[in-house]
C-alpha cells in the first residue's frame, strides 16, 4: 500500500470512528444535553462534546491496532495451515465460540435473579448481523474466500477490543465503546481493498 493511502486510511478511520462515538454519546444522553442547551450552557455542552470525541478517538485507534494485528495473524494462519479452507473453518469455529461466550459468560456474571437472557442474546445477534452484512459486501467486492475472514474480524476482533465495555456492563459504556469500534472496523475492512486497488 502506498504511504498516502495508509495515511488516508488512518485519518479517515480516526475521524469516522470518533464522530460516530460522539454522536452515540449525544443520543444516549440527549435529554441532559438538550437541557444544558436550553439553559444556555453552551460551553459546558462543547466541553462534553470534545470529551466524547476524545474518548471515541481512543477506541478508534484501538480498532486500527486490532485491524493491522488481524492482517498479520491472518497471513500467519494461511502460512501455518497451508489451506484457505482449513483456516476459514478454524475461524468459523472461533466465531461460534465467541458468540456463545458473549452471551453465556456475560449472563452468568452480570444477570440478576430472574433476569431474561434475551437482552444478552440481542447484543450478540446485533454483532453477528452486522458482521454477516459487512462480510457479504466484502465477498461481493473481492472474492468468496473473504467472507469468513471478514466475519471473523467483525465478530471476534471487535469483541476482543470491546472487553473494557463488556467488563463494566454499563449499558451506556457498552454502546459508547462498541459503536466507534464497529464503525471503524467496518470502514477499514471495506476500504482496504479499494485503496490497494485489487481483489483481496
């Protein structure tokens, strides 16, 4: 990849991920921010927006580190197993294990007595649906073998990057961390092959 393309990917991902996180933060506490604006506390609102932008940029950077780490691991995997089909099968198993763990362990640790498992399933299902859609697009724009690696990246790598939010189990932080991570990961995944200028 040319240096200017790498720089473009870095800064565009940072901008898009940070903005997505800031918007998520505004939506989650909109009533509070709207009250501040009505009371004329514009400086306070601006400070909060800058704080949201800064926090989101951290997770956008984490996303970029995870992306390039996965590219390296993917190459190692192909080299070790000598077969795209075998490597994709292993990744598919890891996707299933990650989704199961995302539901089971969170429910086992955080669920209160009588609480339904549905909300825990919905979060994992949301991540899976986004992953399938993005992987399908990636496959259509590159080749059939790209589906599983793309799905693995969106589901497994995003989950690993999301661990700080998962550990807190605070609904606000769950989404405030997930959205910039997910938006950054999707952007990188669907932009890379366009910058390289060939089918990945």
